């Protein structure tokens, strides 16, 4: 089995709904996503012969995804009153509405699904919300 790994980071704010601790308040993270892809065999022909995937292609996909979430407010759909969302948008804030509670576990799953949809052979995504704590998702 062959594996490649790359990573990217993004800064964003979030809060956890229905949580009783510090994270129920709006706060930010430098999220670090580490993505692993794997294949049983290497490509046999073309410009990517003897590769799992060209690192440039892999890095571009991961960094592009990270850029979508950089400097946005990650908001669980339905967690804020519609008037609050409208007020934030009217002030020019960048909101990324997500259909799940914005835990690192759910972000790891979501980011993995987004990369799988692009055809990458993802086998694991780690999402760090602090330098020492991460969630791991394997499809």
C-alpha cells in the first residue's frame, strides 16, 4: 500500500451549540488539516507514472479546500436566529453555513467527503483545533 500526506491550515471562528463550557462562546482556531491518500499500486503510465498522485495536484486540492474556510465564521445551520445571520451578513462578515455541529470530528468527516467527491483516494483526514488535539476521520 502506498500513501501520501499533505496538510494545510485555515483560520476560522465557530461556537458549539448546546454545549456547556467555554466552547459555547464564539472563538477561533487555526485549524490544521492533515490529509492522507492511498492506493495499492502506483500509476503505470502518463506523467504520473510510478506515483500515487502528483504532489502538486494533491496539495492544490487540499489547499484550495482550506482556502474556502479561511477567515470565515463556521455556523451550524439553525444555530443562530435568522435576524442574527442577516445582521452579520449585512455587516459584511463571511459566514459558512454547515449542516452539522461544528466540532473537529464533524469537520474532519466533512473535509474528507469534499476531497473524496473530487476523486482523491482519501484514507484519513486529521483536523487539529489546537497543536495537541485533533480529530481523525477514516472513510
